[in-house]
């Protein structure tokens, strides 16, 4: 990944006004939940308000673009999912920004898979139930994801290719609207983020039939991974904080240090577990940049494998 670290020193007096944390998802989405979880303690650490700015749509491209084009002055940051960083450039013919040149990795926030969710009326209890129905009813079982080119879209396309399934894709602007349609029965199955459907699963209004991560989620330990169910895929996604390229390195490192302090607290680890996330990894900005680079390579391999192109 090409890094433009900017000046090394942290400007005197930073921060001296509110910091904007852009979330390219709707309120109530997984990324919004995590932004608000770290936003409150980050506000206390920096002694300035941290304002959450939701800019949903286009599989996070709208919000990411706003930050990519923002002034690199240390007052605009982005919390975005790995799919928006690692997958969008691979499947979109035209991007309004250059992900690797215009967005600077700051800190990794969490690691987890994504959930495969079904409406109870489907009768699906596990991955094989869904596969069996889709095979017997080609073209009739539509699935949802939170956008074209999202990791949910790519994960299901991988399943379809592996098992020879015909399942139309219904892309949403975010997980919140997708979950609403799952609850209403407008779609019977879909990949969602790891956290937002949990209350509905516990209430029996939705059924979690699988997860894509390397381990079962701590909030839903009864839900097996798709790898446990016969599909050999176990990539973990993440949420990450990024800054506009050219942001002073001193600010990047200060933000990284403050976020890592927050993630290392027992209180925050418990909150992440409640949200079905694995123990938050603690990485320097440079280590996180290496993770970003390796994940781009991983998802590029998978996108080519299923011939996923949106243009």
C-alpha cells in the first residue's frame, strides 16, 4: 500500500476544535455502533467533541470519498469496513478517489466475520438448508447484502459459485435497511454485519445460520462458522480508522495511541464481545497498513475467483 504519511510532528494545540468521524453507513449499522463505542472515550481522551457524521450509500463510497477529499488537518477521520477498502477498488470500474493513495491507515478497530441471516419463515436452520432450497428452486431465492461489492455480496457469490446456485442479489444502502427487509420477509436470507441483527436473533425474529469468521462470535457462540458447515472460507473482516492522505504523522500516531488505549481496556473488550466481535487487535498505524495491504491481496484473489465485476 502506498503511504503518504505527511509531516512527522503533531501540530501545537491539536486538537483545539471538534473532530468529525465520518461513518459511511446508516445509524444502527455495525460501523455506526463501533464508531459510537469508541467515540465517547476518544472524546474524553482528546478533550474535544467527536461528532459522528453518517454518510451512507454506494457501499461506503460516499462516506469514504468525503474523507479522501477532506483537508488533511487532523479534524476529519473515517471509520469504515474492510470491504470498502479492500474490495471496492477491485470491482468498481471508476472510483471517485484512489483508496491506496488518498486514505491513510490510522488504527484497526475490531475483527470478526459477517453473519448469514434468515427470516424464520424460510425454515432455514443452517447453511445446508439454504443451499438445498436454492438448488431445488433456481432463481427463486434472492439474498441481500449491504451493497454491491460488499464483503457480504462477495461471500455469497463465492458460495453460489462453489455450490452452483442461482440466487439473485438485492443490494441495500446499508445493513439497517437490509435487516428491516429480512424482518418483514421481503427477502428470506442475506449477509449482514456481525452485530446489528443480534437483538432480533435473540428475540426469535431472525435466525443466524452461519458466520464467515475464523472463530464463532462471542455473542452468538451457538452459531457455527460456514467453514464448520462445509464451505472452506474463514476470512475476518475489520473496521478501521483512516485519515485523508497528508495528515501529519504526529496526529496519526496520537490517534492510533488513544484508540489502542481504549481498545485495550477490559470494559471495551467486553463491549466488543457483546457486539459479537473478537478481542480487538492492538496494532500500530504501520502494522494496520500492512493488514490493509494483505487483505487487498486476499479479496482480489477471491473476486477474481468468482469473476465478480459490477461494471
